């Protein structure tokens, strides 16, 4: 702006009045030549702006899902100012620095409260690892050595089925668990603490030895410090023994061999040791580091030596853990109790678990309402290395999953939302290959049909008969099942066995639903809709009117459940025609007899095996090739017509087809057929 002054007279006085003008008013007059030229364009001078004015009135870049800290950085304002402004904006509830703002309108209102203009832009590309770090939770880095304290070792007892694992643990803790197990075999992972005679505490895991529970054994191997491999001296190394040795090598867990049942007369200790050495175990007596302790779990022989070996091994390993900070642990087993709700058995690996803690495990979370030991007694806290039963899960955690503690429930919900989103993305990605394969099959089918229509011609195809669309599944019998179990590990083991079924071309096996907990009304409705059988494994079944219309089969031993399912599959298979051979004869001579005016051939035979019956079917074989298969017209012994011929008796046989000419050396078989029920060829492996 420019200032000028103008003097004018008003009455008898002279007054000076200021006049203001600008750059736009100081335009230069055009010359005569410029007026004649129409191409010269004059632009008015632009308004002068300082850099400070542009910055003061510029717009702030915002984007969806930006954090509160990012908004404060973009506004160039302290974080406290932004958080204070959020208190006056409806919908801005979470004012934490890492909280994500989903609604653009809320972000705009926050900026407006702080006197800033906004401009919506695309979100900047963030580092994926940093994003995961902010939105998910992970185990803490290793603790400094000064925080580490001694913890009890976690010892997993493993071995083949019926080799005495549970009996050994009964002897160690003075209880009788094996008697309470269905069928005398362990079908769950049991976790409990035992105080040895020297006062040291040891956490024991009892894993199933049955072939169906391989997933449980794998989890037990991962969660353990020491594996006690129980081998029966009478049987030696068996299938699950080899599996355990392989698991221990993969997990790099030390093994202590407990050679059980040495009190039996058929026990062979040296043979068992040789088999163990052949499996790659370096035994102590051969200069290795694997201890072999001969014991008798039933009579308590040498149990103190086994306890001492476990204690020595734990001391050499120097097991320590950090009892402070957020809790970390491993889910050993999970189940639904009809009275207490969803429960999980876990082993604490870091931190000290207390009531009120907020826990995350996969897609499940809990606010701990109660802690119990293996006897059901309540606990106030659980230190590292302690097995504990946790009450308060909103969803049932999966066995083998990692447990992590978070500060607040709000944080837990945010992490769960992020994990569910990631799981959905992974599911979409995994199914994309199947979708692509289906599309290729559809395109190939479409091209084939189009080519067929082109070759057949438009008018020929139009007059043809419409082909009825037939479902691929038509005509194939089907068995639908619903599986309900007491704990997640049992359901998992049953499903693993069902996955081995490979005879869907003969009879389809459909798993309609599976879950942990008692049989509910929803399960009954599903079973009615799909005509399914409900298999209840160690859970209660409802005694209602609706349950009478549904097949519910209760079992507490897994191989009995599988045997019943095999019977159900076999019952759906159609009967097949089975041939039963009754007798056999050799043709000695072929001759002709007069039958009216015709000559008909007759085979002179001797029965060499079984019985020949006239009413049954006969087959003529020549050099292994079937010449005739049908009925007889006549069977004679000497000159008499008979109904049967016994072994080593000669006879004459005339077939209904007179064109068939038997030759010496041919074989005639007599057989009958009957319908027989089929059995499924499914072999679950036990």
C-alpha cells in the first residue's frame, strides 16, 4: 500500500486528508503503438504475500486412521494440546498417543478446535513392521540377568500307550489318576506340581501315548524343559517311542529314559537299551549324556533315582525366569466347564499371574477371575514354571497358543480387532489359489461346451433333448457327524483322525460342526437339519424330547468312537455280490449224444474238489480263459439224472448252450453268489 496526502480548503481553514492507494492503481498508461497491437495482454500485478502469511493460513494434511501423535506432529502443536481439544470433540474417546482416528470428520473437528484448516490426503506408506509393532503385542525381549530368579523345571512324561506314564506320575505324587482314565489310557494333557523328597518343586506334564494324540505330544515337547521317556522293558521301543525321540531332537530337549516294568518276568532291559541306542540316543554307559533309570512305577522301585536324575539335569540347565512385568505363558489345554465356563490349563513362563490380569491368546482374551492349581484349590498368584487353571476366558483359547498379558481391556480389544483383520486377510489369500483353480476349471468347461455347440451346429443343438443337470454327489451315500468334546485337545485329536478318511468316493464323511462343551439345543437342531449323528466325547448329553429324534452316541475312549463311526460308514455302503466256489471238475473226454434229431455235446468229467450242484452256476475255463458261464441243462451219473456230484465221482455235464464244445483238459467250476454287506476300507492307523 502507498499513502498520499491531499490538501483542500474548507471554509477559512486548510485541511490535509490522507489518501490510500495500492499497486493496482499505479498502472502505466498504454502508448499509441501498444493500443494498436491487440496481441499484447496486460496482467494486473499479483498480490504480494509473505512466506509467514502462507504458512499461517495453509492447510494441514490429514488422512484416515492417523494416530493422535501423528495429528499433533502435522498440526505442529504439543500432544497435550491435541488431547485437550479431543475432550471437546464428540466421538474422540481414546486420547492415547497411539490411538487410531478412524473418522475423518472427528479429525477435522479436532483441527478446527485448534484453529487449523485441513486437507484430506492419502495415508503415507508406513513400515509394516512398525505398524505391526504398534497394533499387535509380542513377547518382551530377554530380561537382564539381575532380574532372573530360579524356577521349577517343566518335565513332560512321554512314551508309548500303556507303558506306565500315568502310573509313574501317580507314584510320584501319591494319587491314582490312571484308574480314573477311561479305558486306562490318558486322553488329555495333565499339568501339576510335585514336591520331591529333597524339597524341590517340579512341574510335570502327562501326555497321551495313543496314536491319535500326536498333536498333544508335539505341544508337550515344545512347552517342556526335560522329557522323561517311559519305555516298558517288556516291549522296548514302539511307534510312539520313536515319535517322541524325533520330537525331542527337533525341539532340542534333553531326554531321561525311565525303563519301566522291570518287575515283570518278561522284562528285557538290555534289549531295550540296544533298541534305544539304535534310535540314536547316546546312553551314559556308552559315553553319552542320556541317563537310563530302570524303575517299577507300580511298586515304586528306583523312583528316588529318577527324581534325583531330574533334579540334577535341571540344576545343570540353570533354569531361570523373570517374575516381574507382563505375564507370558503357554496354553496346555482348554475346556468348557458347564458350571464355571471356559477354562484353560496354562504354564506361566514369565511374570507373575494374578487375578484381574488381562490376557490375550490368539483370537481369545480373558480378564482373570480365578486361578486354581491341579487339585482345584484357589491360588492368589502363579509364578514362572507353575501350572495353573485360568478362569475368565471370553473365548476358548487354542491349546499350544502363546499367552500374553496387556495393560488394559481397551488395548486387548484393539489387538484382537487387528488380529481378526489379519486372519481374514490370510484366509482370503489362501483361498485365492482355490478360486483361481475353480475359474480355470469353469473356463475349460465353458470352452469345451462352446466347441461342442460349434461342431454340432446351431440348428442341430436347438432340436436336441435338454440334459438334466445331475449333482455330482447324487447316488453316493453320506454320513454326517457333529463332534463335541470335553477339551480342545480331544476334539483336535478326533478331527485329526477323521482327516485320514480317504474313501469319499464310496461313502462321504461330512463334519457338520465341532466344538468344546456339552451338547446343546443348537447341536440338536443342526443334527436334525443335516440328519447327522452327534458324537459326545466325555461330555453330558441333554435328556429332552428333541434329543430322542437325534442319534447321540457318547464315548470316553477315542478308539471306540472311531470303531462306531466305521460301523456307521459300513452300514451306508450298498451290499455287493460275492461269489462262493462250491466245487471243481476236470474234463476227461468230450462226446456227443442224440437228443431227438440233434447231436449235443456232453463233457465227461471227474469232480476233483468240493461238490457239483446242478441248480448252481457253472463256468468252463480253458487255459485260464472263460469259455462259458451259465447254467446246466443236464447232470448225469452213469445213466441217471442227479442233482449233485461228490468228489472223485465221474459224471456227464451238458450246458444249456449247445454250441459250447468242451475239450479234454478244460476245468469246470461250480459256484454260487450271494449278497454280502460291505465294510469300509478306512484305516485310521490304530
